[in-house]
């Protein structure tokens, strides 16, 4: 399959087969998958630890492969969590974005980065 034609369904099927081949479904409960997400997120964050803002561009170039691997580890756990817990990613994403549209109306938040509670004042 051409890489640029990968779909979410292809990724989910690859993850499902990978885990079935290893008989890992038995280990993938919500708690452990959530721990995996946080652990991998922390590993990504660790790559940026003690790096000043002016050094971020260089870090991204120097650590591109490591960063990609950590991001893909996070994606793996997010997709696996959704898969094992019967979350329809498309529907859940649409619902969440609709909520975000209400929380962060363009006319109130454009160019700002505050938490949504700041815009309700």
C-alpha cells in the first residue's frame, strides 16, 4: 500500500493484527492503555526538557526521528484505546470539534491562547 494512501482504517487494522499476532488483547484494558498514552507523551516531552525556545528548531531537526517515534507511539496507544473500547474515532472527533467550536468561538478567541473559561468572563 502506498504510504500517502494510508487511511485510519488501515492503521487500525494494522494495529489490530499486530496485537492479535502477539496475543496482547488480554493486556489492553483501559487503565493500561491510558498509562501507555501518558508514558509515551512523557517520553516525547522529555526530548524537549531543558530546551529553550530559541533552540527548538534545531532540536526538531536533530531529533526528528526520535520525535516521530514518540508521536507514533502516542498515536498507537490512542488508536488502540479507541479500538479496544469501541470508540468510533470519526464520530467522537466530530462531536468533540462541535463542542470546541462552541467553547472557542472564532470572534472571541482568534489569536488568543487562553483556556475557554477565560472567555466566559
